[in-house]
């Protein structure tokens, strides 16, 4: 029972990386006019696509890490304790460790950095820190 609860908690933590609202993101930039607005819309679209691709990869990686951690943890728990409770605790610990080891780099400001870099590459001056707005 405790192992199932721990596994559920691990999955909940993995699901916490909610996508940012890029539609409202406006970096501090020294620009005005229709060219800037057009470039901003295009850069947001690029960042949204990159974020969707990343979230698909992250989800697949988290699933694979969860399964690998679950299996390794169960084997180690069985080897150490030799009973079903030790196996369950090992499996839960391994699954949690597997999910936590999933890369979340893009989830920490990545789409915003993509928008900022895109605007800079199009000749606009972004005055705020990259990804900070």
C-alpha cells in the first residue's frame, strides 16, 4: 500500500512541470511597431513548438526512468531485505529516483529564452535577462 502511494506521489511530481503561458510573454525590448509584433508572434510560435516537443520527450524519459528505477529498486530491495515489504519499498524508492532524475532544463524558463534569442537574432534589442521578461 505504501509503495503504491509513493509511486502515485512520484507521478504527481513528474506532472508538475506545467507549460508556461507564452501568449502573454513580452520581454523588455527596445522596439515598437508592426515588425516587432510580427517577429514576437513568430518567436512565440517557435517556442511553443519547441516546448511541446520537449514535453513529449520529457514524458517518455520520465516513463522509462520510472520503470527502470522500479525494476532496479525492486531487485535491490529483494536482495537486501528478502521479503515483499523490502521489495515494495525498494521499488517505490527506485521509481521515485527514476522520475526525479528526469531532465527538466526547458521547464525552467526555456521557452522564454527561445523567444528572447529569436528576437535578438532578428535584430531586436532584448533588455531583460534572457528568459526573465
